[in-house]
C-alpha cells in the first residue's frame, strides 16, 4: 500500500474547506489545509461577516432620523469610515484566530501558500510537494468584471472593505444581491448612489415581486436606479474622479465605480487542467453527487463547483463529505428549500419556490400576499412598506414558498424555513397564534392575493 503524507489535503481554508478539515481531523484523519490568503475565506474576510458589519453601520442614520418621532432629541451626528474599518479589521483578526485555533485543536496541519495540483495525489505549495490519498478543492469564487475600456479603474466588493475613504458619489454596476446590498450600505452612509443595471428587474433569480418591490423602496430612499443600462467605458478625470460613458452615449461623473456583475469559480492557476479535472463552460469544477471529480482521488465543493453558492451550503457539503468518506454515514445535503437572505434595505428573506417556479411545477397554485406599513413607522416618519408572500398548492394546502421584504426578514424567514421543510400547510400556519404586535404575525393571517 502506498504511504501518503496525508489522508486528505484540502486546498482552500474558506467555510467549506475548514469544516471538512476540522471534522476529518477530529476523526483521526491525517489532514493538511493550504490557504494563500486568510483563514476563513471569502465569508470571513471579503463577504458575509464584514458586509453585515457595514450593513449595521449603514442602518444608524435612519434610526437617528426615526428617533424624534419617539420623543428622542438626537444631537449632531458624524460618521468616521476609518474607525469603522479599523474596528472591522480587528474583529476579522479575532475570527481568523478562532479558525486557526480550531484547526490546530482538531489536529489539522495548516500550510500557508498557494497550492497547485501536480498529479492525482500530489500537491505543491511554494515548491514543496505533499502527497495525499485524497485532495479536496474548496477555493470558492472571485468577482467578475467584464472587459471594457477603463476596466482597471473599477473596484469590486473585495476592494470595498479596504477603501481609504468613502467616495461622495458611486456608481454600482449590477442588479444581483451584492449590488443591491452595497447600494443600501453606501446610501446609508451618506454616499450619492447610482445603481446601473442592464436588466429590467433587480434580483432576477428571486421572485418577481421582490425585484419590483425593492426597486420602489430603494428609489423612495433616494437611490438612483438605471435599468436597461450598461457601462461602455470608464475614463479618469483631472479631479481624481471618473467619467462613465453609458451604452446610450450619455456620461455620468462619479468618484468610484464598483462592479457587482457576478462571481466566477476560483479554479484557475491550480493545475487543474494539467491533471485532467473536468470543468464546465463557466470554469466550475464538475462533481458527482459525492463531490467527486472525474479524477477519483480529487474532490471539490462549495462555490468552486458553482451550484448553490452559499456559505452554509459549503459547510453542509463539507460535513456530508467527511461523514461519507470517514464516518461511513451517508447524510447527503438536501438542496431543496434552502433559505436565503439579501441584506439590503429593506432586508429580503426567502425560502422555497418562487411563484414562477411553483406555477411551472404545479397546476394549482394559490398566492397569499400582503403589503403593509410596520407599526414602528406610525411614529418614525418613514413611509417604508413591508411585503410578505406565501405560495401554496391548492390541492394539498402545502406551503411551497415564502418570502418577506422588510425589517427582520432574514430572522423571520429562518423560522419559516423549518415549517416549510416540515411540510406545513396553510391551515397549520393559519391556526398558529400570532405574537402581537409583530410583523411576523402577518404570516399567520395572510389574505389571498
């Protein structure tokens, strides 16, 4: 029998890779995990965590404005971007230390550097070779910027967490969740924000009502949304700003251009092609239901496979892989009814099918829906509305989709996801006593649309 340096070599210390390494090592598997940047990957360093901290920061301005309606006199306020970023960096350092300690405690060997495949059982990191019975690729994704004149002047979400100072004006290109989240963040921090999107509806992969509702709410806040528009070129100006030429020939001046036009699998430069690992046309690593590539000893999971690109999904995939390979327990990931959220303002939470998906799958769909003004806004002075929607199969009364756009949507939908996964019917939800007064209680009495 061939003796390898490791039983499992993990390339990428993001959420999926770290979960896999920790679980496997705790079972006595000889594990190494290589990372060229920071432990925690995109989620901890360039995504979920720092973004949520910025979301919280952006919400305070609206809270200060609302306070007067509740009898508070709030003095003059100011915002210090550098202090926020410094505090954010300190928290991320703490989290990276937590990741390191957990890996070390489990027994995994942490290797710093860029890992590349040499063959089906060998990885090189900074010219040093390591052999492994199995290799896992969990390198995540990377922001995509289209090839246009002046592309070098644009930034992506990766750069936004390290700006030296906030711009006075920004153009954000895109209409997906990263674009609308950063539009809400920047607007909340006082930046004049324009959202430029080539499509006709925000968040096209979500329920149609979400895109329309969110666009209306963001426009009311003062965010300028340009639909059916794209950037043709970016030119620098003498005042350290940029002149952005749109496809209709018009120009807009701005201080910063951010692209949020999607993410691509981070599969290049890993030696994948030389080893013969198959990729799809988008550069994602092809895997079977067991996360195994066409090379039996090489596996991949998470965003690099470009299937369900969510941090909790990558973590669940890592657990499923370890259970199957080393604990001899088949606990596959259920990809149905995965809840998700968009931390824009107002927040979006969804679980289950969209209305369009449900109508395509079932012949008898009923829609229950409401739009209302939250009780807080009776005194806050805000005219922000909340949207709730439920999708039900008429013949069985089973709920197959729920969505909310409004305050605490993510927190509320997390609980509703349990109900949907448990097979809840509309009658069950209607029979549940609501907590009054809350927005969540509206879900137990939704009227038919």
